[in-house]
């Protein structure tokens, strides 16, 4: 299969991390997986490449379960490639953290566990599902073909339950433990570049905020309305006996301030979902967040209360470890977090996450991160193929679209891998293409082929 030069120019960045045979097989598997629909297995990728009669097909499985390559090194190259392609040279690097559940079961999958299924659970109903839980970090970028920001995954870490860790004889690492390791890894790889870390309530942890403050990383996350907030530490007078105070006077609970109409609420236009803006009432201040339960030092934060004047949204609180951030910036930055949910959904719908069939430990811990990484690779391919950002969009009489979705990106990449369907036409009918039988058989093997009309 002849691949276009823009795709090779991107994929060649990963060549130093792989041996020559593994590099060739990995390139074929990535292209075959992008072309395939339904289950994303090695055999499905080989079928789309026309290699279903290749007797060396077991060697393609070895890329995932035996070949020696470092997934963290691949993530490092992918992150730097995304930053160089989509971010300005001196702009901050905004990273979204979230966990997602891969619903998998099977007695040979050793690291599966019972996890809360957020898609099936609610405030009054707890539903647990067997599967693998992944901590995914994605880069927030503004793409030329969309109004809303996108989150492009670059690293995924497998989490285990305490029970599974004990059964495997491994030291248990919580989600925050892995996040701490990830923050240190980001700072080592990005040098002194500004970093913003955006997460949900699971990352509202004082010791994580202290680490981010030490490494000059801005942490933005929701804050509980009953958080213990204090004023600045008072000056110690000469001759005072006893241990110095670590915090100042106690501040009111945010839940009390949220219903206090006498507070100086400001009506501010903030960045909102789907790239839109919305007017919200904001109340903000600085404080020391301190808890005696964990024995951590107090964390300086800027807190923000957000109230909807139309009362369509529940009043919520957020914080940032950068006290110089404006309240509207904090809210706009946190709203970007929800784009990773779109990434998860698109990865399941178009890249076959949860359809893998691997059972060996190495293949399981490599396949899902590779599939999430292919979401980012597809965007890199689309940018290389269409530098002006004008990706062809699918249009129908009942569907008018002005922004490209991931299905449009994937269709553009598939169209290019298929050679742009630049085939000879029939001498009898100019609208009939003479497609080779081998390619026609591969196209017919798919349940549906969504290719944009170029």
C-alpha cells in the first residue's frame, strides 16, 4: 500500500523508538485500524490492508504482546508533536485529566476490577461494572476546523483496585498517585513552559495542589462548598509563645456565600460549552485551603463561585492554584474539561475502544493507549493533509454542518489512504470508476463505508 507523504512525515517521528521490522508492522496496523470499522483487532486491520492471506500474520500480533518498545517514550514524542503542530510557541500547555472505564471481562484479563460505571450511575443509584479503568491525559487545542476546543489524548495509564493490586502482589497506586507521577513527567518533558492541569472533583486534593504549586503547574478543579478556607497567616509578634500559626482567621463556607445576595456578585461573560459564551454571576476571592485530616500544609488558592442568573444551572465552586488568574479565566478553563468526554465517545464510536480481543497483559496495556493515541494521530494526519484547515464536511439534505467532527476527520484520512480514489474512468461512462477487484473486495467487507464526497 502506498501511503501519502504527509502521513509518512508524521509517523516517521516514531521510527527511532521502534526496530525496523516493528516500525513497518506498526505503520501498517495503524493504517489498517483507521480504515477498519467494527471490532479493532489485528486481523481486522490486516483484512483492510489485503493481508488476510499473509502466513506471517502472527508477527503482527507480536507488535503488541512481545515487541520491545516503550509506551511512555511514544507518548512523549506524541505530546511534543501535538504541541509543535497545534499550539503557539510560547503559549501555555493545557492538559485535561479524566478517567474512563473500558468495559472488558474475561478470566485471562488479570487487571480488571469492579469500578463505578458513571454512564449507568446517578446520584441515587450506584452501578459497578467489570472492566479496566484508564487515567487519560489529553492536550487542549483549538483546531482550525472547529469552533470548540478539542482534547487530544497523548498518554493513558491503567489503574487497578486495591484488591487486584493485592492479588497481583503489586504496590497499590491510587489515581492521585498516578497523577502525581504524571505531573512530574510533564514538567520534566516541557521544561519551564507554563502548564495548566484541569480535572474534575477527583483531583481536588490539597497535596496534589501543593505539588503543582511547587512545580509551577496551575491546577484547576471544582471545590466543595464546605471546604475549610482560611485567611492569610498573621504576622507573628515578637515574644509570642507557642507554635506559629499556619493559617489566619476562618472564612465563611462557600455554601453560605452562594446564597448571600449582599455579596459583590459580578455579571461576567465567560467561555462556555461548544465554543459559546454565557453571562454568569461570579464571586471570587483568595484563601488558604487547609484540612487537619491529612496533615498537609495550607494551599493558597483563588476560589470562584458561579451562579446562573436564569437559574438553569446549579451553583458551583472552582479553584485555581494561581491566585493571579481572573475568575472568568478559571471558569473558561474548567469548561474545556468536558471536551475529553467527547473524545471518549468518539473513540468508542469510531476507533473501536472496548472492541479489542487481546488477553495478554502486554497487549492489553498497549492496545487501548494506542487507540486513544490514534485519535490524536488522525488529527495530525488531517492537519498535514489540509494545512489550511478546510477539511471536507459531510452534508445531507437533513444535516447541515459547518464544523468538522471526528467522523469527518477520519473520512478525510481514509480517503487519502485509499489513494484519493484516483482511478481510471470507464471509456463508456465518465461517471464510472474502474476500481481494482482487490480494493473493491476490501471495501465490500466493511458493513458501511463513510467517505466524504470530495
